[in-house]
C-alpha cells in the first residue's frame, strides 16, 4: 500500500520538508517569463490590411481620420 506523504514547503529557505521524517531537500525556484507585454503582431498585419477586408470598417476609419484632421486644424 502506498501512503500519502505530507510536506511543508519553506519558501524562504527554498526547502521541502517531509513532516513525518523531518527530512528536507532543497527546491529550485524557476521564475516565469514576463508576460505583461502582448506578443508582437505578425509583420503582414497593420490596421489598413485588416480594414481592406471589411469595407464598412474602412469607411468608418476614413471618416474618423477626416474628423480628427478637422479637429486638429481648428485647434
């Protein structure tokens, strides 16, 4: 019969301690890579390539661009 073992994990000492035998062994800390940055877009992607595939979005984009230019010229 295999019995379950219980371990205490000491993160300050980086040790795993068997609670029954008090035997300790070191554990290794592995730092996860930084995932706060979004992955880069594929080279062929840009706002225009996507908009070309959808004429309604393209027209809306152009109207917004024209409105922004008018707002900038008024300032």
